[in-house]
């Protein structure tokens, strides 16, 4: 997990707990892509499920500052339908926050999280 910063933001995932994520930087974009490529390795990028899961694991590993117990690493979690559903729910919330930050930054402001 990454070190905390003043710009971190929280996400409350129902029935799971509070997550803290860092705001994405240009360096994070590169690190996420590098981690993604290390996950998919020799597999072709055309497997949509592998690509989605690898992308989520890479983004989580680079941006997550703190997570509820058992959620420290997506890669180490047991794969099940309920867990998969919660992971997708978490990423929908994360994406909504990121889009809000990006919209504010594009207008010259800084959204608070």
C-alpha cells in the first residue's frame, strides 16, 4: 500500500468498511500500467476478463493507502462471486470520485475528497 498524503480520499463500501485511496498522479499512471503488464505477462491482452482483473489489481495496488481487514491486497483475496461483486462496487465508487476530481482539475480547481 502507498504512503498517505494530504490529498487522499475515503470510500465507504457498504458491509465492508472504509478505504483510503490516493489521488492519481502522472507517475501513478505509469506505475499502474507497469504493474498491469507484470500481471498479464505473456498472456495476450485480448482476454477481457484477465484485462479487467489485472487492471483493477494494478490500480488498487498503486492507489490504495488503507483498507479494511482482509482487503489489503486484491490479488491475494479468494475469488468468489460475492467478493467479485464487492470489488466491482468498490471500483464504481472509486471511478465516480476520480471523475469528480478530474472534472474539477480541468476547470482549474481541486476537488476535496
